[in-house]
C-alpha cells in the first residue's frame, strides 16, 4: 500500500502580451426572453451553460429563459479560442459586463416610464421590482422601446497587458492569474506483477467561485481519469515511424473499472479574476495526477518511477530498487 500527494499551480488565460480579448452581446426579446451571443467554442467543458448562468444571475431571470447562440462567427461576436483555460475568464467577463450594462438600461427604461427613482428599482423574479410590485420583463422591454432605451448591450473584455519578457527577465506578471490544486491517492502495488491499483483518490482545487458546481466537479473528475491514464497506461508505441497504438483497443485509456471513486473538494476563495471572482478549472486538475501516483508508488515500494506511463515492468524495477518485495 502507498499514499501519495502532489500539488500544482497553473495559470489560466493567455500570456499578457498577446492582447487577448473576447466579446459578447446580451439582449432581450419582446416576450421577455434573454439572448446571449458569444463566439465561444464549447468543447464539452460547460462553457455555454456558464454564460447562460451569468446572464440569468445578473438579469434576475430563470436560466431556462436564456438562449445562447455560440460558435458561429456569422451570428456571434468573436470570443477567441477555447484554449489556456481562458473561456470562462474571458467570455464570462464579457457576458458579465454586457449583462450589467443591459440591467442598467432596463432599470433606466422603467424609471422613465414610471417616474420611480432608479435606486428604488431592481431586477428580480423575471422582471423589475418596483415599490408597487414586479413589472414582468416583457412589459419592461415595451417600456424601454417606448422611451427610446436600448434593450441590448455588447461588450468586449480586454485581458490585462504587460510588457514582454526580455533577456533580463524583467517583466510584470505574464499571465492573468493562477489556479491551485492538491491531489492525494491511496494505491495498492502487487510486488509480484508490478500492477498498480488506485484504491482512493481525492482532488482539491480552489476555483475562486464555482459558477456551475456540477460542471466544476465533472471537469475535475474527468481530468483525474485522464491523468490516471497518463500516469499508468497510455503510451504511443512506434515501429520504424509506424504508430502501433492508433486505436483505443491498442492505446490503453482507463475505463470505469480501472478508476477508484474520485472524491472532489471544491474550494471557493473568491480570489479569481473571472466573473464573480471565478478561476479557470479546465486544465489544472490533470496536472498533479502522475506525480501523485508516482509518490504513492515510492511510498509503497521504496523507489520512485521516473518514466511514464508507470507500466508493470517499470514498477517492478522500482520494487527491486526499493527492496520491499
């Protein structure tokens, strides 16, 4: 048996001298529905659902009333690539800014139509809450149009910039922010065969603020499964430049039977630079996995694997070196 621990710190968002930006449009339909347009490519990480949640939170409407158009540059403003764990940070901040501007416009429209002071009005319960009651969003839209107030807003979020690194390494921070994590694993090593079997795995990450807690947990769990494959079984084998592991039946990715139950600890420090102080969590959870398993193997057999993946023959070599057979 062996217990391993590893920690990591990983940036999210692209380096500061790339002048990164993302744009989003948020508007209301006449029936009170909310539309978000953002060119974010959703690659399965919940990017689009997070944008819908941000707009719903700011505008005080149910999330089912929010429609998101995404991924088509003919219909949406540009949001850049889904790389560097940047989309929630960049597009999320763009949607947050546009939704806040739209919120102010809707409140101003109701103030014009009713004579109420703007500070007495707020968006909630699918409309604008006034001293006399709730004005449904469809009526709010009609008031705005009748009083020449726009019912949509477009914003571009520009990432912080810094001067490039020079040969003297004289620079400001080159990335916007960092995500922090710590993983622990309890494993069993068969000292006769070299098989490593994870029995328990815990992954903790500070996400700043979990915009979608279920999506955050799924992202971390999926990354850990990928990391276990990277650590224990996945390798590409070539024979005279011919890839012999070109299919999943040859390239050994882990299945549900190969993975322990993964315990996820989501920490919310509120210190991120994303919307509502969120941090990026797309890529950071995969970082500590291999080091965690290697530390656990070392704890179990007395020697640390230094080559990935940690195949049985490599673990057996560690058993011999550690002298704990």
